[in-house]
C-alpha cells in the first residue's frame, strides 16, 4: 500500500479499512477496492463526503 499514489495528483493515499477504500485528502476523493484490487483510474475517483 505504501507505493500506491493518487492517479490525479500523485499524492499519498490513505486506506480506510472499514469502508475498504483509498482516500486522497488533497483531491478530496476516494477510490474503491474491488476483490482486493484498487481501482485507481483517474475517472473512477468519487467525491469524498465526510
């Protein structure tokens, strides 16, 4: 997980275990992890609603 980066800003991603997502705090978006595979395509990021 340490080598993964946001595909938009290249910033670090934070793993949220209970929701099984990766969050970019800079872009304020999250990426889903499906069947253990992070979906890190730029157009798959969803707005983070806290």
